C-alpha cells in the first residue's frame, strides 16, 4: 500500500503564545568607517554628515557636537514640513475650480483628501519634532524613555524623533498587537 501523504510533511501543531513570540533581531554593531573616525573633531555639529556621526566613538555619545547635529537635522525637517504645508495651502486655493463632471470632481476631492491626510500626519510629526528639540534642551535626547539606555546613533539618524530604544519599541508594538491600542 502507498501512503497518501509524505511522511516528512509538516503536521499541524499547537503552540503556546510564548513559543510564537518573535525574537528581536540580534543587536548588530554599526560598522564604523576608520577614515571618518576623527573628522568630527574639526567640524561644527551642523556640518557633520550622517557617516561622520556614525563613525564617532561610543564614548562621545550625545556630546555637544552630536546634539548640535541632531538639532540641525530636526530643524531642517521642521522647515521642510512648514514649506510643504504652505504649498498645500496654495495648491488647495488654486484647485477650487468648479468641475461639472462628477467623476472629475470626485477625483479632485479624493486628491485633496489625500493631501490633507498627509498634512495631518506631518502635523503630528511636527509635534514630535518639537518634543525632540525640547529633549535636546533638557539633556534627555538620545536616551530611551522607558529604560533610560542609549537609543543609538544609527536609529536616531534614521528616525530623529525616536524616544524609545529598538527593544522597547518592539515590546510596545508587540503589546499593541496582542492587546490592542
């Protein structure tokens, strides 16, 4: 008799929630470019590049130059948001033409709604930017709100408004996924 299924086929399994929790990725130290290791000493914080800040030694974490670098980065982001908000206002004023075709009118209204949703997200980001600048002023920037440990330069370059370490953020997202918000 020939078996109707492969003996190596996966069988249904029941696991507990603890077994299904996804383990966080292993912490990989960012590779530091030795050529850039000392460039930060001769430059102002606003003049530093992302790579130069990443190449700084860990002992210099959140020194004055890094804080100036992140303040400048946040200020530029804030200015970009203000500029795009002005463009949106002008765009909405220009597109107030009455279009007789219902399909065209619906398309224009949908484009306006999408643009307004984008601006709403930027408004929320603007609030986070202002909070981050306030954290720089108070000396708390770069450290996790929950654990107090360093967030890391790489994460802050990628997301300058981060206020949680990667591990704390993953725990928070897992709780939201499991229990809702």
